[in-house]
């Protein structure tokens, strides 16, 4: 799979390698048709003279040689298995010396996207390996990488290799947005790449990634082409897939698409169904289906999706109930009535809604209620803003109450501290007066007592 940029190291001058490649192609052709070596020989002679004289090569002359080499290179897919990789590497090395490698690389990628007849089992692996080498020899900003990546994805899709797709998937997830920006693709090219990824992901069983890239392809359609047949087909495909997909609950990216908005005119019933899934409940869905059979919507794209749509609508309805309940407590009876399910199935549907990430909460079998901790808003408009404002006001009052308690406790603490300090100071003052009285008594006693006269002490020294 695509990795850091690498370099092909092949020894020899352009003329020597071109002549060697032409001989190899003639050998694969088994002398059928005109000799490629004979065709390019007159074109190589001026280039050979330039190489001998160490002059700058005539790029236009090189391009003429490369046109003939690349045109004949389709025969490489019939080469022996061991020779396919080196022969394509040699061709890529030659092409990189053209004035514009892009005009040749796209054709080489087309060859590699076709089956390698001499290796039915390992052909896709060989093709992916060669294409990956080509991809990594190009600069990260080189738009030629676009054609190479398309060919890699085509090989993976045709081979239905889930392993190869899983190896490519991390690059698609982490690098594709950067590649698209650096390659500066137009809307048509970007759409083509997203659709190729979506198809490969679908074949590999990754329906979530397929849906993501289908929507991204839809978003590349400019507003002035939103009503075209191609845009309409893609919008119907993306919308019908999103409605049936078990993990898609946010339809905002679809409603933001100009092509989907154009379905108001071309496919009004399908667009009406989108609006129900965006903001309405199971009641509205059942009324819609009763009046408009699914088989009649947009050539029957949802003909077999009745059960999947109803199940998803139940999950969305429960999410709306949880988001709109002021008390945050939903009785089982309310859920059963709104979802049209037996009371014994309520917990199953609540758990499914939690798994879908639409709500969080706790089931209480004792009280037969669902305590909502969090719920996802399906739409966020004026009503939802008003609800958020109301909750913020409740939180504000609660915080003000807590702040009042903290303030009163702080004031009480300060008062008690001041009282304790005052009492300590008063106690210290009393103790100071008693000490003064004791000191005065001691002094008077010392003055009244007779003074002791100093005595003379005779020092006795030792004999000398």
C-alpha cells in the first residue's frame, strides 16, 4: 500500500534502456506485427548522439519514443510472472524522464488495472505491488498519484480482496483528504475517486465507509449541475442507502446537498420520506407508507426496505421522546405506545437505541420506566434552543443556590474566627494583669530582704 516516497534505481542511459525494452516487447509479441525496436531506432539515434556529446536531451524526441513504448506495453500483462514486475519498473523509469510523465502514467495504470493473464491467482497482488511502487516514486503533491490510486482501487475492487482493501483503508482514512487538497483535483475527478472508494468498500463489506464516500461524492456536485440526470441518480443512490443503513441516523449532510434538495422536484416522495426521517416520528412514517407504497418511490429503490425503515424509525422516535421529556423519565407504557410494540419488548428497543448512540440512561424494571441521562436531538431549531435556555436557567438557579450556601458558610466561618480571636485576646489581657501583679510582689520582696555582704576568700597555693 502507499508508503513514504521511494526511488527506482536502474542503471543505463535512456537510449540503452529504451532499446532493451523494445527488444523485450518484440520477444513477447513473438515477432507478430511490426518490430517495435525497428520503429524507435530512428528516433533513438539523435538522442544517442546527444548522450555521447553530453548535451541536454531533446524532451520532445524522448516523448515520441515513449509514446511508441507505452502504446505497445499492454503486452506486458502476458509476460511470465517473474518478469512482470521488473519490466513494468523499467517502463516507469523510462516514463519518468518524459517532459510530462502524467500523460504516460495514466495509460500504464490502465494496463495494470486489467487482468494479468499469465498469473490469474497472483495477478492482482502483482499489479497492486507495481502500482504501489509507482505511487511511492512520485512526489506527494504530484497529481499523477490520482491515476495510480484509482488503478489500485480498481484492482482491489475487481479482485474482491478484503485483505487488500483493509491494507489500503488506513491510508484512505488518514491521508486521502490531504492528497485531494495537494493534487488540486476538479469536482469531476474528486467525485470519480470517492465513488471508486465507495464501490471498493461495498465489495469488501465495509458499508459504513462506502456510505461516507458516497456522500462525499455527492458533495462534489456544483449547484449549477444539481438537477442533472447524473446528479439525480447519485442523490437517489446516496439517500436510499442512508435511509436503509443501520448506523446512519444523522441526515444533515444529505439535506445540505444541492443535488438532494433538487429531489424536491424530481423525486418528491423520496424527499418527503427524508424529511420524516430527519425530524418526524413513527406515526408520520406509517401515515406516509399507508398513502405511498415504498415500491412506488423512485423506481422502487426502497421496495424491499420496509422492515429496515420501520425499525430505524422506531429508534429515531424513541430518541425524540427522550429529548422532549421534561422530567427525563419515560414510562414503559409511553414507549410501547409510541413505538407500537408490546410492553415486554420495550427494554429491547431501549437497549437498541442506546447501542445506536442516540440515548443514554438507566432502565428501572421496578418502576417500569427509562431514566434518560442524555438524548440526541435529531434537529436543532428554535424549539430546541428554547429548551436549552430553560435547562440553563434551571442550572443557573441551582448554582446560585449552591453559591448562596457556600457564601453563608464562609461568612459563618469568618464570624466564628473573629469571635474566637476576640475571646483569646480577652483571655490574654487578663493573664497579663495577673503576671504584672506577681512581678511587682517579687520586686518588693527582694527590696525588703537584707542584702548579703561579700566575703573574702583566701587562696591557698601549692608549695614551690
